[in-house]
C-alpha cells in the first residue's frame, strides 16, 4: 500500500512506532512526483534539497521522543499564492516569476511550528483568477482522473497533487470556490473556512473581503487536523477573528441523529447535470439513514450571486493588484523611457489576459460615475445574499447541495468565453459572499469523474460541517477510490 | 445597445495603468460589455433600503498597543528590487 494511502493519524502512528521515518515520507513524496509529475504537472517549484535536509533534522528530534503534534514530519504542498520565506512564490504570474519572499505567511509559521515539511509550491490560475488552472502563466495542470480534463481551479495544483498521491495534503485558497471546486473535480476533500477563521497574512491578496486559506486532503479527519494547525486569530491580520478555535477532530463523532439539513432548490435545479443531481440525492439518502432529516428550502437571491461576485471581486482585485508596478519586486519591462510607461508596460507584459480583464472590470466598476450603479449596488445585493443564509440557518444546521453543476470539463472547452467559465462557480460563490464555511467531499462518480457534495455551515461552525462530512464519508467509500496514473 | 464604448475601455486601461493594443481594446469592449450586461440583472432588485456589506464579520477598528516594533531590514526589502541604488528603489525618469 502506498504510504500516502494512510491517513494523517495513521502516518503519525507509523512515525511514533518508528515503522517509517520522516525521511521515508519525504522520499515517497519525491518518488511519486518523479513518477507522475510529467503527466499531472501540479508543481511550479520543488523544494527538494531543503525538504530532505529538514526531514533529517526532524528525524533527529523525533528520535528524542518529544514531538507529538499529529502533523509532525508530514510533507505538504502549498499553493503558490501563499508566501514562503526563501522559496519562490509566483502566484503563477509572469509578473512575479522571480519573487523570493522575505517572510513567511502566518499559516506557514504555524505549519513550521507543527512540524510539516514543504515539498513545493503548487500551480494555480494566475492570482487565483479562474476555475480550471488554465490561466496559469506557466503550465497546464491535468486532472489525475482524466488527463484530458482540467483539475478545476484556482487551486488546481493543490487538489491534483493530493489526488495523484504526490503529497498527503496541501493548502489552497478560496475566493469564489477555488478550494471546493478543484477538490470536487479531483475527488478529494477541500474546506473553505469561515471568513476570518484563518489568517490571510502572507496570502497574496485577490479579493480581500472574500479570500480564505484552507486545507485540501484525502479524508475529512485529515482536513480537521490541518485546519486545527492553521486556524486562529493573528495580530498581523486585523480581519482574523478573535474567537476560540474548538477541537475539530473531537467533533467527528459520527453521530448526526436529529440533524436538520436544508437543500436549496436553486442548487439542484436548472443547469445542474443529471448525474450530479442524482449523486447528491443519493448522498441525502445516506444522511437520512444516519438519522438526519432534510427539506427543500430557497435561497432566493442565488441567481444574483455571480454578478455580485464578479463586480465585487474584480473591484477589490483592481485595487489589490495596483501594487504590481515593477518598482519593488517582480518583473520590470526593459522597454520604458519614463515612469508611467514603465508601469504600463510592466503590467501589460507581466499580467495574463484574465487578470487584465478583471482589473479592467474592477477599475470600470469603481470609476467615477459608475461606482454607485455597479460597485455599491453589488455590495447591497451582497447583504441580501447573506440574509438568505441567515434565514435558512435559523431553522437548519447545514445546507447541502452539489459543489459544481458538472464534473471536470475538458481542457480548452471553456477558455473562449469568460462568462461560461464563470458559471462553473455558481454554487460556490454565494458561500464566499456570506462568509460562511463550506466543505466539498466526494459523493460519487459520473462517467468515471468524481462528484463533490457541498456542505455549508453557520459562521465559525466548522465543527458541524466536519461532523456531517465525516459521518457521510465513513458510510461510503468514494474517498477510497484512487485515479490510475 | 452597447453598454461600454471602445473609448471608455481605453480610458479605463489608462486608469488601470495597462497598455493595451487596439485589438485588445476591441476584445475587452466586447467582453466587458457582455459581463456588464449580465451584471445589470442586479437592477431587478430593489435595494433602496438595504445597507451595503463590505465585510461579513461584525468588526470595527482593530487596534494593537502603540509600541514601536522593528520593520524589515533594508537589505531584505531591496532583495527583490528590479533596480536599486544607494539603498533605494531606482525607477526611470518621472519627467521626460
């Protein structure tokens, strides 16, 4: 059995019993990368030399017998928009092709404290703008279940690397579905935490009121362990919430008797492929047998979420990406005679088409004369969308539906029409607008392609989301299926 | 009717500090027009008395103790600079 078919807690036990060493785990990661990376192409940068040195160092610590953190010595992959001190961080953009961060993101400091080893940096849509990882400025990542298909995005590398067994787990980021959608497409578990649960310090900002870092893993329990390590208030991020972090693994009781599930009719209606819909209703049957009940509800403003999101996220992006000007870091054009030309040419040569498109849309929505009609209007509709969730959560414990309307689509299938590509995120975007937590767990296959079940919870109630996801996972064996590479 | 003109697109590109070709300007005009037309469905909703949401958590100003802390060392900050001189970021001439 491949080492990474073990769960985090099993790997921890193997290490404690000295049946494997940390160096064995790091070796396994690079062995598997050597074996499949040519096909999958999940990594932008490998950290081999340092990872192997770190493994030796941690093996020495382990021999002293004092290290008990469940993540101690485990290899991890990191999405390339999370800054890693001394390890190139590009956001999959040519404008940051040579960027060498001088500090670690808070999540990286916390992972180092827990004892994980960073194997490398993972591919993504440039600046996390996209749903297929086709917008990477460097390479195409392929779905391990079907190499002709996309892994989803923007955290496509993070999901593909876990699905392909290159690392036991990874970190992604989710602004409109960028953890959950690739997790669904690649048949793995991905959580977007509540906005404010995980520090964003050192996450290169796309849309600051929506971005969250979260774990991508093979099981729900692994996911809970990883969130435990990274969650909590951070003085470096004033939007991180000063709310105690519960023990997430303890929440995995398997008991969901009496749980009240809401199924929004807007999430299982038009536009959702029949096979996906069937998988979701079969999943609801499973949950019913475990003692939960479900009822259809309405989130009446769902259809407005996509437009709201593209106006708000693009507006925030246009401001956040103003910093890439060729002055302090990254790419600078050779072709400029004066400062303004230098800004313009650096940005035009450095950014890809989708990033430019969103900067343009955001700049337009914020520009004089259009601000009230577009940006402010979208902020008001965001309030209505948030209230939809609050209303449902007055009577129900979780909201359940599909993560995506379809399974993974083919490479190149949707690149010509931005709006068609955007439609893919229609079931994940409302969650970011409301700021609530949501997980995607494998719930079936359509024509050999994984389908994701989305479980949405109340603000800061990741425990219930995990409990439901875990109970479902333990009653099914979708998470045990592996792609053949 | 087109919601956005090619002149507007060129103006927005200038505001965003992007140099775009005529070809790109045409492409962006079409694509932004489609996205903006799509976004106008928001006008179906009456939001007269709805407050805007800029942030989902109920947080106000977050303060820390007013104690000076060291910043990043200058050599580190300049490490990624495309061009530098005398401990400063160097840029092309501002005036022609």
